[in-house]
C-alpha cells in the first residue's frame, strides 16, 4: 500500500484520436469519382455539384449550373450523393 496518494496514477486512458480520417476518406472518394452531391446549408438552400477540394474548414463545390463556390463547413447542415435523392 502506498501512502503518497499516487495509487492508480499513470494508468490513464489515452485521449481519443482527434480525427479518425473517416471525413478525409469520404471526401477523397467523392472527389476522385466526381460524384454529384447535394449540399444542404443551414438556411435550407441546396447546392448541386461535386466536391473539387476540401480543407479543414471549407469545401470547394464545382457546379455546372452556376459559379463554383467555396463553402464553409460550419454552414453545411448535411450532404449526400445526388443519386440517393432519386430513391
């Protein structure tokens, strides 16, 4: 028995990984295949296009029906493949 109160110290669980790379894997897959996507913004507006590139805070969306857009991730409610909209 230890009398210094250090019992159990040093056996802490490691902090969870900040990133599982799932987001990067998903974006890279959609970029490489130029998958048509629907991006729904916080205000309900829908953007149609494919993801051209991304970084930590933004997506660049290539659109055929308008100018390409740089969209902040924090303004995206959700996104999905356009082919899923038909189902």
